């Protein structure tokens, strides 16, 4: 059993803790909280052991929140820590992980130097096996990487241009905006997503624009891909359908309906782990293919985090088998397909 700690119990940490708890080859040591708020109580309600900074133990206990130990205790009892602390905080924790001889999986809000490799299970699982420190790419880059991996399977992919309309805040981020207006981010382009994607596909010509939108539901990308020779819609759809964690669907027109479908289909937390491609958006003209897809930011990186834990802690694991097990235990690929 791989002993896993989750440092940071926010949007990503909660979901990673849930996902790790479902793995037959992993055991969750506990999660950390720095403030004695509702999330700390939720962790206990879920039956998770709670670890806090040494100086905060008294404050938690005075509010009747049981503490299992300090964050250092939690890390020292683990084989792998999934660091889901706010952007930049993971880098400050790295010396502690290193000092205690624990492997770590960081998130996309950290700079790429925090880890030995930026990880996407579809693209570089084998390269990641046995590394000590991995960084799962950000939600937008993870979504784009799945689509680009799929397009690359068609053959002759040369160039990618994407417009990323990204959600302004997550549901729990009550004070974050924008509440009005669309913000053109990272001017002049490209946005940082292009450099992140090129880590996975170094030979690809990539450019991205990013727009921040007042929505919490999901990101929406419109991506144009140029191939060496003409490509048909049929072969692109076939490649997309064959790609794990990509869902081709139709019959819905918005990210709102996608999330509602996920909620009403009984998905945990109403999450969409897959990149959802609108089938009728796929267009081909000569060497150029264009398509649109949604990325549920809170969920898309969760299966990849589970695979990252296996990559660092179980170097003999078969990548395809790890992804299959992760997807089966999380219900990835099930029940959302809709076509009329
Ligand atoms: P979040 O703010 O929702 O959660 C962070 C958690 O860490 C909170 O519970 C916070 O209390 C806790 N925390 C703060 N300081 C801490 C410390 N010093 N030690 C331990 N815990 C501490 O953040 P998030 O959205 O879950 O993002 C976490 C990481 O995941 C970031 O790198 C982010 O870029 C990345 N990410 C976020 C999303 C998303 O949609 N939210 C998607 C993909 C990747």
C-alpha cells in the first residue's frame, strides 16, 4: 500500500483525498489544514485524520476539532505527499519533503522548477516512473494536452493555436472575480499555457491566448490544429474517442448544461474528470482542424494526480494499467455520454 498524505485541503486537495481513498493500492494518511474552519470539520466528517501546523494545534483543539498531529508528523508517516497548497506554497514545502525523504506530487500553480518533470499520464508516464518530484500540469494545460495527444495520434501535427476562455474563480472562492467583463490575460501573447504544453510536445509550434471570464463552471477552449497534409473529421473523432479521459458528446450547448448533466448523472461532487469535446464543433478544412471543448477545472487533474502517485511510488507499474485502474475507481468515462 502506498501511504499518501494530502497537504492542503482546498478545491484540489479535497478531491485528491477522495480519489486516493478509492484506490486499492493506496492508503490515505491524512490531510492538512491551517485554519480551523468548515473544511477542517468536513475532513473529520469524511473520516480523514487531520494534521495542522504545530503552532495551530491549540486553536483547533479549543474549537473541538480533533487533531492527529502536526503537518511534519503527517509527511513523516507517508511515502508520497500530494501538495495541493496554494500556488507557490508547494515550493516552500519542498525542502521539508526532501529532508524527510518523501516523494511529492505538486500542482500546476507551482513553477516548473519545483519538480523534476511536468507530468501528463497520456504523454510521459514512462519518463515519470521512479522520479521523486512530479508536477501535474494546470487544469487548462492538462485539458489541452489530452486533445493535442489525441490529434498527434492522427499523425503529421505541426502547429496548434488555442483560445482559452478560463473560469474566473472556483465555486468556493467567494471573493474572487471578475464579476463583470472579460479580461485578456498575459498580453502580449502567448499565455503561459503555450510554454507548459511545449514541455510535453517540444517539437510542436504552439500559441495560446487566454481570456478570463466571469464564470465558475468550467473553461472552454477553441483550438485550431495544422497538419502536414489534409485530415478528415472522421479520423479526428476516432482518435478523440480512443483517448482515455476525453469524452466526445453532443446535444448540450454550454458548460452549464455539462455540469448539470454531471450532477444529475450522480457524478461525485458533480465533477467532470474528462475533457468534453463538442462533437459538432469538430471541423476540417484542408490541413486545418478546429474544435471546441470544455475543461472542468476542479476535476480534470484529479485522475492525473492519482497516476502521479503511482509513478513516483511504484516504478514498476504499467502506465496503461494505472490509468485503467484510476479511471475505473473514479468512474471516469461512464454515464455522461449523450447524443440525440
Ligand atoms: P485552494 O485555495 O482551494 O486550496 C489550498 C488549500 O491549502 C486550502 O485548504 C488552504 O487552507 C491550504 N493551505 C494554505 N496554506 C497552507 C500551508 N502553508 N500549508 C498547508 N495548507 C495550506 O487552492 P486550489 O485551487 O486547490 O489549488 C491548489 C493548487 O492546485 C494550486 O497550485 C493551483 O494552481 C492548482 N490547481 C488548481 C485548480 C483549480 O481549479 N482550483 C486546477 C488545477 C490545478
